[in-house]
C-alpha cells in the first residue's frame, strides 16, 4: 500500500476546519467500540491509521474504516507522524507509557485509554513530558458520560437527595471461566486484576461526584472457581473499597467478575432521599450489536432501567437518561483547536492510580 500523502487535504467539517488526523493503536474492544465507532461518525476526525497485529481485527478495521492505513506494529506511528495529529492508545496497559511517549516525542497529541499507566509515577512522568513538549494529553474516562452517572449528577446539582452521606457503586458480572486475552495473564505490575480494570471507572466517578479522598479501606481477593488454587501472584477478581471523602461522604465501591446476581449499579443515600439504578449504560451493548453512535436514540436508557427515587414514601422513576461517550471527542476537538482544557485532566487519572496503589498496599489479595 502506498504511503499516506501528508499534503492531501481531507474534507473539512461543518465548521470549515480540516479533520484531526487520528491513529488508533489497538483494535480490540476498546479500539473498535469505545474509540473507533465514535471517531468514525464525528466529522471533526479522520481515522488515518489503525494498528493491530491480529488478522481478524485488521479485517474488521478495514471494513469499519476503509480509508485508514492498517499496520501491525504500533511503533509505525513515528514513521507516519507527519500525516497524523492525534494518537489514541487503546492497547493493553503495559504498553501505554511506551506508546504514549513515542507519540508525544513524534510531535503528536495523545489520548490514553484507562488505566492511564501501570503506576501513578509513570502517569505523572507522561504529564510532565507532554507539558515539556507542548503537546496535549488526555485520558479516556468514558464512564463520566454514562447515562445513569449523568442523571445522578443532575440529582446532586439540584439538591433532590439533600446532603449525600453514602454512595454505593458496583460493577459486577458473571465470568466464572475468567477473563480472556491479556486480562487473563497480566499481573498487577502490568495493570492486571479487577481493581486496575474497573477501579479507574468507579474511583474516578466517586471523586468527580464527592471530591478528594482522605481515607481508604480495601479488601482484594482472588476467588478460585474450581479446586485448583490460583498462583500466589494471581491478581484479584473481587474487590471492595471504602473511600472517605473530605466532604464527609463515604463511597462503597464493589467490583466482581463472580456475581451471578448483580446488585444495584448505584445506590445513593442523602438527608432528603435516596436514588438507585440497575443495569449498565446501554452504549457498549448497542455498539456490540452493530449500531453506530449516530443512530436515532443511541445511548438512551430503556424505561425499565430508569432510576428509582424515594423520599421516604413510594418509589418514583426518574427520566431515562442518555449516555454520550462521543461528548469526550467533541470536547477534545474543541480543546485541540482552541487551546482550551482537555475533557479529562490526566492528573485526575494519576490521582486515581495513587488510590489504586494505596488499595493494593492496604490489602494484599487474599485467596479463597
């Protein structure tokens, strides 16, 4: 395939500006659904390059983005830097720092999927390097745009619940056979385990809602699903965190891959009432089913998943919410073009990584 022509002009978006030429590194679930699908329908972007070493994923990438160059080695972004503006790092966590640094040093802006880095020190170093190079860096904290989370933000803003004192948040599912691909083997040092997988979402949401954390308690366990004991270094598959915020709110966060019956996604208690929600944001399921983000009604919760509100009497339903992961990329395009703030300050993700590290220090994973 001939090289991309850096002088070729793509069609401008509705604002008359040329699209942001973007590379997606990795085309698994994250690269295909959480990044590629939204970039594909946003006229502010052009997916110019996709990296994947998997032949089936490469074929899918060609089908989804016919004009993109498909390469096996993510390091090729350096050779094509003149033809790119932005790099999205959606590879396994152990490679995030190396690839983000390569992109920054190649003169490109960068979005990194969660977890941002294997350690908070690595994340802080990336932030410092981006600043020294004059490049923009953000982290894809897409769960800030979940339908139920946006509904909860609205309830807190208008005081419906009064002063919140307890926030319960869960990500649970039933995977007794364990994770697949890199998640099945990655140690904690490489971003493995359910706390690194789901903690960046749940902790980030709690901090966004209720502010800095002053105390942390943690229980991390590796629960065996058969008679074979797990290796001593096997990462946890069940995690419980209790965070005390400076605001006085207590957040109780649960993550499990062995929950055959899920609890409420959110259960929030305040001095004027309580609110709870069930199920997960509909965007991922819609994307996996073949829908694109520009489909009518995309991201809207079904009526049966609308949250339940109580002020001490009968339950009432709040309006179904609408999730919008695409908002991240709309805000990012504006930031890259105007010099405004990026949609997610990477320091937020470093602070979350520090709490994950504290949790691992506070509770060595127990085996059962």
